[in-house]
């Protein structure tokens, strides 16, 4: 039985490239997003598709149950969901960001990751004798930005929550063989990138999956 990869936040770009990479490597692949059409995903890519809003705990639980029933517990869970909104008042008025946009940034960027990590961990507990068991979050450099971009308050807060979840899990489960990573692309000079490279992410996630030990929980890399 092949290993299972579950890509949460599937679409054009990083999610699509990561799914294709693990499919090529022989994994059974499940993908999820709020807007995907499961039948089309299966027909076009051969993936198990699940429609899911990561900000809704019940939908996350149902999605993991469906994937496990069809494919088995996931060896790899990739959290690639995020929500972008910029304050209309710009950097001079961070609180002009609409309440719903701030909450969406935090819910999708961070709180949803907690729901997904919980269910990923439950699946890992069923795979004690079939490692690796890996959770990878697609990140960016915002958790370390000083000061954080005032106009991106929702996005940056969400990413800080996400990084905190990953660090806590990498520390807490360090002796169990489960591994947790916050992985993000930077420019050659170490700064943020505007357009992350999907192929580089896919290759780096494959490398992380195949590590023998946890190593650093925060992993930055440059475009290949």
C-alpha cells in the first residue's frame, strides 16, 4: 500500500506543484480547498479531492475522515492555506483593515492550521510502524519581520500563529518520530519573495519528508 500525501490548500502554484511531485514519487494524493470540484480533480489529476474550509472545524474533521476511509491515514500533511488582504489605508492605517479580513487572515492562516494539525497528528498515531510522519506548513518570512508590515496585519498575524503551532509541535513531539516544519522561500539576500516558486517548494518539501531526523523546525530556502 502506497504512502499518502494530503495537500490542504490545493490550487495553482505551490499546492499543485507539491501534489504533482508526491504523485510522481508514488504517493496516493488527496487534495483539499474551499472551491475545488472533487470529480474534476480525480478526472484531471488522479487525486482524491475534498472540498473543505479550513476555518470550519467540522469540515476539517469530515475531510480527514473521508481521506482516511478512501486512502488511509496520511504520512504527509501539507498546510498551504492562507488569506491575503491589505489594509485600504495602507501602511499608515493598519486598523483600516476590515474586521472580516483580519479574522479571515488569522482563521485561515493560523487557527485552521491547528485544526488540520490535530487531525494530522491523529493519523500519525495510526502509522507508528510506517514512518515518515511529517507535517509541513507553507510559510513566509513575516513571523520574523521587524516591524511587521502594518498593511498586512491579518496575514502576518496568521503566519505568526502558524509558526508558533509548528514550533510547539516540533518541540512537543520530538521524541515520537513525528516531524513538523514551517518552510518558506527567501530571496538570495535572505529577504521575502513576492512570487514563491512552486517547483522549488515541491522539491524542498520532498527533501524535508525524507530527512531522518527533525532538525530545525523553521526551514528557509532559495529558488532553485
